[in-house]
């Protein structure tokens, strides 16, 4: 039935995400230890129970489901759907998988994407906020993105009412690529009123999800959507939000991912600014009033770039550096500044390993920390 190995490979990748009791973390562990999605379907129980996170009962459930031909039939249907609609299925082992998202422990094993923007573009900013913004929130969002119009920054949001869709619309108007992360399959757009703008985004950005087609925008899907909005960016900006809501959940997730979080302040007693003010007060977000503030903190200003000749600075590795330290320091021989996410991506180390090793290198006066979670040699 399948004309190429690629089709067969995708069949098993999709099927893996459909297995009950197998979430993204377990799915990625299974592929890591078995070698491929197809290999998971051919593995023995004895080998499965040796994989971290796979208990005896879980292994039995997996093996039972692997014999369920309905899962492969559903995968076959999805392949037909994505081919007919020119949707790209991106597995976590693929080179075009969002590198910033990859190092989040709970990142999706498989993404569905329809668009033309590079998910690994140099600078990505997520913008979130209330679904019922005030005139202040509307003005702040429009002005903020207008000030980024010549930056080449990719704008990400959740295609919801309010600040989300306003961020998308403004980005489109200002010539910036923008991606909407949705909490359902790509056979629909929710809310339906945003279908027209979603079609425009497919030509100037894209629409992204980790949900298979025929998946409804159920309440429990939105926190999963939020983790992608938080994980795919360099910086997350909260414009307006109450003390409770999806925007603060997304901001909390971004903090847990070691992302830079920013918030626009509001008046004391204003319920739509209460969440932003609280985040700033608790040092969970940096106060910003405009795009220039974000560009400065993120070290994205042109005047902060080093001359090209400094980018080729060579370093002599010290004999007392550990293997991890040498691996990280070697990146700076051709770069004047490297973001912590890039260090993870290029070294293959976990975020915790990279963070602790960079801290030790700072103590040893080998590297220095720059704004925006950037690092360079001293």
C-alpha cells in the first residue's frame, strides 16, 4: 500500500501518538531507546520494561494496542488528509522540528504544520493576553508589533479572541510572519470567525498543532496548546491578563522552560492588568513599555552586535575543563554570543546540564552572561 519508506515511517510515527497511556514523554523515550517509531511496534515486552517510564502494566497495554489494526488504519487516514491539504508532519527527530521546543521535556512528539514560515527562524516572540482587551491593551499590542516591523521577528500566538488574534492581524499588516498554535486538528479553525485570517497566515506564517484531524477544541486541549506557545519562542510577552487565565498559565510554563518573560504594566486596581502587575512584582516577568525594551533585554539591538572579526575569536581549551565544559566552550570559538537554547541544540545536552555547566564556567571566568539568556567568552 505504501510506495516509499517515508510513508511507512510516517504511518508508525502517527500511530505512536495515538497509543492510549502513551504521552509525549513516553513516546519520545520509546523512540530514543528502540531507534524508530516502527521499531517500537516490533519490540518485545522484555525490552520495553527496561525503558525509563515503562512499567510492567504500561508495557502490557502498549503491546496490546500495538496489535490493534485500527490505530494503523487511523494513521493511514491521517496521512491521506495531510497529503490532500499540504500539511507537514514534523516528528521530534526531524531536522526541521522547532529546536527551541525540542528541549522542553513535555514537548510534542509530532507536530502538524501548514504554512511557509521557518519554525527555526532566528528570533521568535510569543504574544499572549486576555480575550477581552481594553483600549489600552489593544493600543499596546498594535504599537509593540508595529515597532518590530523591520526586525524579522516571528510572532507566535494562539489564534484566540482578543490579544491573540490582534497580534496575528497586526503582524500580517506590518509584514511580519506569524504562526497560530491551535488546540484542535487542522481540519477546522476555532473560533470559526478567525478562519479568514488563518488562511492569510498560511501564506505569511502558518498554523501549527500537535492534534490529529477531527480533534475538537476541548477545554483540556488548551493547556497543551499553551506549552507550544511558551516553548517555541525566545521571549514571551503578556500584554493584559487577569489574575487567573490562560495567559498566566502560558507565562508560568515559559518560566519553567527558562524563557524570557515580559509584561506590560497597568494601573493599580485594573483587573485586566492585575495578572501582569503580579508577575512583574514577583520577578516572574520583566516590565516593558515598548519593543525597544524587549530588544535591549534580549540583546537584539544592532549596536550590540560584535564586529565580524570578533566572531572568529579562537580560544585555547584549558586542560582542567570537564568534557561538558569543553563541549560548550568550543561553540564560542566561532560565535560572539550564543543563546542557551542554541547551546542545548548544538551540544545535545539537557537544559539542566547546560545551565549548571554555564554557571560553573561563569564562576571560572571563562564565559559571561549577556541579556536575553545569551552567553559569550570573557
